[in-house]
C-alpha cells in the first residue's frame, strides 16, 4: 500500500484529493491501482459542473457547491468484514459513493439521473453505473448519496432501492 504521508492532500482531479480515496480502515489503494479511478472521477467532475450550471440557471448565483466522497477504495477483506460480496468496483478502485453538499441537496434523483445521462452520452465507449441505496426512495425525493462507477465490461445501468 502507498505511504500516504506526503500525498494525502495531493489533487487527483480539480475537486478531489488523495485523502478522500482512503478506506475507512486507513488503507489507501495500491500504487498499481492509482489511476483506476480516473474515469469515474472525470464523470463526477462533469456531473458536478453540470449541477452547478443548473443551480446557476435556477438562482442566478454560482455557488460552486461540491460533492463529498463517502467511500472510494475498499479492500476485499474490508468488504467481506462488512458483509459485502467482496466483488465490488470499490475493491478495484473504480467506484465512488458520493454525497451532494449544500446546494445539491435540492436535486431529485430524476434530475440527477437526467444530468448523468446527458454526461454519459458524451462518454461514448465508457459505460457508467449510477445508483442509490437509500432505504426508502422514490424518484422525486431529494438525493442523499449515490454510487457511481465505470462499468468496464458490464454496460451502463441505473438503479435505486
């Protein structure tokens, strides 16, 4: 694993730093996985920009709201210890669970989904998966947190539960 002491504040993308990719058990992705998250981060950066543009259209204010990473890298043993399959895109450092910060919380999942579809259409050849794991959820309720991954070999899909 990477010794993160000198890298924790290193930018991976304009609005994401290395520290945000750390597993809750303190481990960072192995060095050979370092770039595995790039496609997912690129997608989320586009989504963030589009959400800000919609907020501008609604309010005429550029609030530059952000997206907080809830979970990124999770080693297989961490997944299994938390009763997950161990076959998640998180174990391959290709997935993010994200949460909108102030300003984004006013988007419904339907709106979020439409923006994601618009971005997805511009990423030809890269299939993205977008989902929500809220316990009670409908398409018109405001979003809480969302899973995004690049679905290499699986094709894009959308889900909620």
